[in-house]
């Protein structure tokens, strides 16, 4: 999410819901929205809307 758009995180999450996404978490301070797609998209780029900087697939993160 672009820094200038962080205050609109709820609006952006609503737009993603309108596209069929299931929102799991909205982390306002970090500007991160987590969730699942509807599965009908051919790529994650189809979900990129104004205010979203990057979209990433779920991945495992481990600590040392």
C-alpha cells in the first residue's frame, strides 16, 4: 500500500471484497491487508487497484 493511501485502508479492503476477495486481516499501522482471492483471476495483477503497491502470494516465513 502506498504511504499516502494508508488512511483509506478500509475503503481499499471494501473494493477487494467487491472483487470477490475474502479479507482476513487489516493491519492499519503497517498498511497490510491479508486475505484470499475468489480464485477466478488469471493472475494477482487483476486485483491491483489504486492504493495497492504490491500483491504477494502467501508464503511461509521462518525465524532462525
